[in-house]
């Protein structure tokens, strides 16, 4: 796998990942063999191709992101980072909402009062 790299991030919630991909209009495949550089294939829980990319991004069942940006349009590498950022944001927001809206509003009120008093 000469050009294949691993992104230093782990996906733990495949449902959230698929939701983020859907919201970005990125088609994905599930439980498949993802095509990477040359004849390299990786068993993926989810595989998707970002706009301008030649090869798929494979997310293994362990949550590892494997990809090959070789031969893709210039300036498109940031799309992977943006996708991971959107995934992280959604996971965080779900945890915040899970704590309850009242908790969130109370904490925001406390923070606002603290800033005003300072």
C-alpha cells in the first residue's frame, strides 16, 4: 500500500458519520471493499469518495480512516479535515443535547453573568 495513509482520528459512531456524509451530499457504501491506490483494497465499514478525490476514504470497523490522496485534484485534501471536523462537532452536540437543554441554558446564563460581572 505505497500511497495509503491513516488519518489520526477514530470514528466511534458510524451513524453520526453517515449523517454528516448525507448532509454534505457525499455518497457512501457500507460493509464493502474500498478501492485505494492501484489494486489495494481495504475492508471498510463505510467507504466514501470526497469531491475531487480519485480514491475512496475507507473507515474500518475499528474506526480507522485510511485514504490515498494521490492523483486527486489539488486543494482537496482539506475536505477530509472538514469532514472529520463536522463529525466531531456533531458527536459533541449530541452529547451536549443529551445532557438536556435546561442544563445548557443554565450554564450559558451563568457564563453570561460571570462575564458581565467581571
